[in-house]
C-alpha cells in the first residue's frame, strides 16, 4: 500500500511540473518572445529551453539523490519521444514536404544523434564521467554552429521574408494594444514559476529516492516513466507552433511553423543530453 501511495505521489509531482510548464512557463515565454518580435527560429529555441525545464528538474534531483541511472534513461526516453512526437505533428499537419529542406533535414539528423548517444551508452553500459561533461559542452557548441550555418545557407532568404512579415504583424498588433510595458510583469511571473517548479521538483526528488531506494523500483522503469511525462510539453509546443501558423492558410506561414517546431526539437534534445545530463553528472559527482 505504501508503494502505491509513493507511486501516486511520483505521478502527481511529475504531472505538476508538466502542467506548470505547459500552462504557465511556455505561454509566458511565448508572450515575451512576441513582445521582443523574435524570429521563428528564436521562438523555437526559447520553446526548447522552456520545455526542457521538466527534464532539468528531474535529472538534477535524481542525480543529487544518487540515481544517475535514472537520469540517463530519462534523457534517452525524452529525446526519443520528442523525435517521435515531432514527426507525428509534422505529418498530422501535412507539412512533410518541408522536411526536404536541407537545413530542416540537418536539424533532424542532429536530433537523431542526440538519441543515438544515450542509446549506445545504455546498450554498452557506459558510465558518463567528468570527461563526458567536457565533450558534451563541446558538442553542444558544434551542434548549434551547424544549426546556425545550415539555416543561413538554406533558409536565409525565407528567414528574411519571415522576419519582414512578422515585423509587419507585430507593428499591427502594437497599434492595437501597447503591451511592451508588460515585459517586467512577465519577468516577475517567470521568477515565481521557476520557484514553484523548484519546490515541486524537490518533492519529486524525495519520491524518486523512496521508490528506488526504499521500495527497490528499478531506475530504468523510473527513468522511462519520467521521459514520457516530461516530454508532454514538447508535444504541445510542436502542435501549437504548426497549428498557429497553419490557421493563416499561407505557404510561408506553414514553413514558419515547421521551422519553429524543428528548432524546438533540436534545442530541447541538445539541452537534455549535452547540458542537463552534464549538470546531472556534476551534481552526482558532488552529492551522489
């Protein structure tokens, strides 16, 4: 009975992180990016940062509790599910023709690599250490460099047209209502959301420790469950990015949605593996 109760707590705290990320964190970041008139690529990157917050919390708290195995299964599960969800939403919105673009295709290949690395580590039972952190940091810069240059080469013209179109839309919205003064309010709300997420993350950490160390639940089971739960925000942002633009019934708008969703996918997967996993390794080395 205690095991069932602890498992229910684990599910509730995990879903709490996801719900806060979906309904509070992601919308606030999208509003800030709209106020700042950011490009589709930049919006996708910000969405990637926002939707990786659940992974950041679960990996950090599990690694601090000595459950480093849980974190790698979490990252592998999350990155794999992100890729599957992205593909599903692209085909659902009938945007698969844009996948032939070399910049978007390159981003998908990079996302595949972020799945292959933890998969190989799990298969060969490789343990990540501090050397891995250095390699991961270097790879994160390499991946972003490739992403930036491929977009410049193969989406440069489209990016300029998108930027011009979105700037016009932003100016029209500014004429209707002046919301730029709200950015300070959004920043304050953002800090409150982060504090709330940290508090729930700490409760989740205690539940994780009890499940694995007290009740003996395998780390692979907990890690995969966390991966499924923490990937829900990505499914939401992938879908919203394409549906929001598809509603305009315009070829360029459809491409904007795919570019945003693709950068969301790549940024989220890069952060999960190279940045968040590195933080987890460091915390495990100190506290684990």
